[in-house]
């Protein structure tokens, strides 16, 4: 059953590409699953698309520590995609290795250096913003192509986050940028009849959170939304957020916008429940993972809305095949971090095929080829169709709104 589900998904992705023109590793020939995959996809569709030495892809992210929900989802989905692609091709296209960075910038750079020692030619990561900014600088020095699934700050792709002319050039994102999330959130709230008296709780010490908030604030004014209070916290004082919650209640906020990660969001929901405060809550992609927090009463998240590029309950064939394959392999429902990570590998695969790239090239040659392809191609994946990238490395795609209903994510 596992092979059949994976084969259907691999067929879907491979055919769509043809139409478009601690550490873990995968570097084995997948002969057994390849046989099943060929039977499902057809020899002409999948087998023999890539020949030559496999390209070494490295992944970096937190698979231990407080952000492990993100990193493990990314790791699993990358592994799944690599295995599918290798099986569908009939020989290995990619070798893959993943390193834990514990959501720490210094450890992420160390992980990057470990992967370089292994022979990495392309980086699919890191996962979170601060480590990604640190590693991005290293990749520029090495002219090594970097595609992050989920680090959304402009500071990841730009040397100066306020100046598009300072693009790093070799660093790309498959997730929304922070400004896009802020603007899209304000637009969705205004355009869909949600409450217009808004409180904001954000992390002033975090580039992801503060970046989204600044753009949300500007767009809220344009759309006629009233921000009645904006309450900040920092990494040094985030253990208790009850004061920020109480101030939103005192200000009469009917909707609280939370451009933060799920760990802090869970604290806010608990604090609101304790004082009987029940506004609408609206978050962004960093909220994904809140239902997986150990010991958290997920009933407190009922009705929580967020913008995300992926909803596991979507009814299209590609999504359902991915969800089934992921559940079969890892025993869990994939979140949007998994979907973004899966798209990262398949986008690289599409660019590799279109550019005639292979593992016999050095990392710099591959980087130049991938830059050319990414800034000219259109990619259809799990997290969007018709996705394109500009010269800064930022992606263009549309978000989806989801709500937590009956303990699960549901499309709105």
C-alpha cells in the first residue's frame, strides 16, 4: 500500500514537471520501489529522465528543541520527495543528507559546514529565519544555491531587507515573504467581513514577526482596519504573555492578529481563556504546528484562523496523494512546512532537468544553472500553481485561509 500511494504521488509530480518543461541521509538505489513506480507511471513518463552522477542536496533544520515540529516535517517531506524522484527515474537523481540546527544560528552554520564536508552541491534549507540569515551569508561566499522552504524574512534573500537591489542572488524562498503575509492577512480580514477592531501581539525581537506586523499595520490603514493596540514582547520576556492579552481585552480588540510562532500563540490562547477573553484569533504560517504541542488543550485553538499555502484536507488529487504517502511513511498528517519542503525538492528537480544539470558539475556551476532556471520557470506544486520567482529570490503565489475546526485544519 505504501508503495502504491507513493507511486501515484510520484507520477503526479513527475508528469506535471514534464508538462512544465541529528543527521539523516538518503543515498541508496531504490530498486524495489522503482519497480512499482514504473508500473504506475509508465516507463516513458518517469524512467531515464536524468542520467549522470547524483546531485548532493543538503537539508538543515531543527529536529530537536522547541521548533522541532517545523524541522521534522521538513526533513520527512524532503526524504519522501527524494525517494520518489529517485524511484521514478530508475536511478538516483539526488543524494540527500539532513543536519539538525536546533533553531540556532551558530549551530546552523556548523551544520552547513558539515554538509559542505560531505560534498553538498545544493542546500534545501534552513527552516527558520535567524539560522537562514546566518547560513545565507555563507552560501553567498561559496556561490552555492540555497532554497529555503519556510524562512520568510526579506533578510534571508536580501543583504539589506529594505533594498531589493541588494539581493544575494543565490538564495531563494518557496514560502511567502513576510511583507506578503502581512499584506495578505490585512486584505483577508478586511475583505471577508471579519472584525475590524484589531489587537496585535508580536515579537519585536524576531525578524519574521516584526516584518509581518509592519506590513500588516500599513495595509490595515489602507483597508480601514483599526488597530486598537499593538503589544510587543521579546525573546527575553516571552515566558508570560498574559499582560499583552489583558491589554488587548482592555482596548476592546474583537480580533487579535498573531504574526508569531505556535509556541507563543499557545500561551496567548491559554491566557485569554483564563480571563474569559474570546476574540477572533488570526495568524500566519508560523502558527502551523499548534495542534501538535504536547500537553496543549487543542480545544482552545478552535476557530483560530491562519493564512497558509497548504491545507491537508484539500480535495485535489495531488494533495490527497501526498497526505496519504506522508501518513503511511511517518504516521502523521503533514503540515504546510512539509508541503513547502516537498515542493522545494521537486522545484529543484524541475530546474535540474530543464537546465541539463548534473552531479559532475561543481556547486558554483549548478548554482548558476539553477538561478537561470528559477528566474524563468513556472512551477506547479502542492503549495500553489503557476509559481514564479523574481530576481531577488522571492516567490509569487497565493495564500489559502484555513481555520481550526473539530481539532483539525479546514479550508475556509
